[in-house]
């Protein structure tokens, strides 16, 4: 700004940096919330795999596939819990980065705050001295133009006016010297402020570049972690698929038959025995023959 005491540009930069810090905090909170979700999901999967029955009476190869299935689901749950811990660590890194930038920036802000205050005080003082100098100059001009017009009848007042004129001239000279010194001091402070302002802007720009780069890399890393989790989960699911490929319908059926078989021979055919005709052909004198019992 062309206004020497204005901080509108500086305030705009600080506001932007504060917004950047807020954005980092929002991403940090996002990671923490995602960690809570991942941990809860992982624990639920583990509980599900351990407590919920899933084909517990199956036999042989399909049973082995189901065991692998439950174990890998448990592993997936453990993976989500590990991912939750990783996300918390990344959130902590973001927090440390954010606080580190805050501390470094605070030093520069304190310097700028002090130099702004000094600049404004000196500027105010310079303006006041300038106004006083103009006042004494006006008084000097007034007495200088009034003095030649004095009539001899006012001779008694002449010395008093002359004394005031001399005092005014002396005050004018002192004030002018003070004004010159104030302007010189103000210019030194202005140059110092301008140099510090440039340094501050360069520092803030460096910080902003670091923040954007760090934020970008953190987001990239987060996506890679999620992708890695998906790849690891797919590897676990692949183990289930491999186990299912080893599942044999014929082997499971044969296994059940061998496990539960009751014998290798089928029951003998049931033969009809004509007891009625056999009884009619028996000779009366003889004792009746015993009737065979079919077993």
C-alpha cells in the first residue's frame, strides 16, 4: 500500500497462511477420523471371523477353504487396524509440521509486529513535530510582518513583541531541527521496515511452498497407503480363491462316504418262501417239519 502505516498487504498474507494452517488441520482431523473408522471396521471383522459360525460342520477340502477364508478375513481385519495406526502416525506428522511452521512464523510475526509499532509511533511523532514546526513558522511570519507596522505610540509594547518574536524564532529553529531529525529517523525506520517486510514475505513464501509440498505429499502418501491396503486385501482374498481351487466336490463326497460308511455289501435279495404249499404236501403220519424263519 502507498499508505506508510497500512498493513493491509501484510494482513492479507497472514490470513492466507492461517487458512493454509487450518487446511492442514482439517486434513489432520480427516486422517484421525479415518483411523477411527478403520480400527472399528478391523475389530468388527476380527470379531466376525472368530465368533460367527460359518460352515462349521463342513468336511475335508471345503472345510479347509472355509478355515482359510476365516483366517484371511481375520488378517484383513488386522490389516485395517494396522492401517488405522499408520493413519494416526501420519496425522501426528502433519500436526508436528503444522506446529513447527507456526513456531517459526511466530518469530517473524513478532519482529514485524514490533517494527510496525515502531514505524507507526515514529510516523505519528514526525507528523506532530511537522505540525508544530508549521505553527511556529506561522507565528514567526505573523510577528515579522507585524513588527514594521508598530507605531511609536506603542513603543512600550515593542520590547515585549520583540521578545516574543525572538522566542518564536528560537522555537522555530529548535522545532525545525527536531523535525529534520524525526524525518531522518523515520526514513531509517521506513527502510528497516521495508527490508524486514521483504524478508518476511520471502520467509512466508518459502513456508507456503513447503506447506503445499508437504500437504501434497501427505495426500499422495495417504492414497498410496489406501491402495496398498487394497492390494494386501486382494492378496488375502487371493489365498481364499486358491484354497477354493483346491476344493474338490468328488473328494469331499468320497471323504464323507468313507467317513460314514456302514459296510461294503448291499443287503441280500428277499426270496419268497411258499409256506402254504409246503405245509399241504406234508404227510399226516409224520410230525410236521419246523417252519424256517427268515432272518
